[in-house]
């Protein structure tokens, strides 16, 4: 991780930790009310707490034991880009996925979160 991005490390550790344990309310506390979120399952994205809450409730309930960790953090003008590693238990296997988030901040909250990763291996294990 680059030294200049260390300012985001504590935030990322807390935020990524909130993705584990099926706690959607805790995760939503990191986002603005009008935040935009997209990921490979929902590439067109969703905007606003009203749509994000049910999506995160479903996603986190299906994956309560996955774990996320920051690999590298790169500062941007409005936030940061995060390279991450996810460890996802799937049946009797453990899948490791690397991915990237583009994160824009409004104050201390996320206003835009675009998630990118290849989910082919994950989907094959889910079959």
C-alpha cells in the first residue's frame, strides 16, 4: 500500500469489516442517503438508501461469513480506489477473489461505490 493512501486505511478496515456478519444497518451507516452503488450482479447500479437497503440485506444474508481486506489503496480527487481481497466460503470450499472498488466520498460517507471483479468462479461454485 502506498504511504499517501494510508489516510484511508482505518476507514477501509471498518467499512470492509461491516460487509461480514450480515449487518446491513452497520454497512449502510457508511453511505450517504443518496449514494450510488453498482457491482457485477447489478451493473446498472442503484441509487439511494431505499433501494440499497433491501439489496444489501439480501446480499449479506446470503454471504454472512465472507471476509474482505484492503490490498492497496490509491487516493483520487474525490475519494479512493481500493484493490481488495475477498475470502468467500462456498459450500465446502473457500474462494479467494481480487477486485477493485471506485469510491467517492461526501464528507466522511460514501456517495458512490462501483465494485468490479470477475465472478465466474464464484457462480460456477454456486451451481
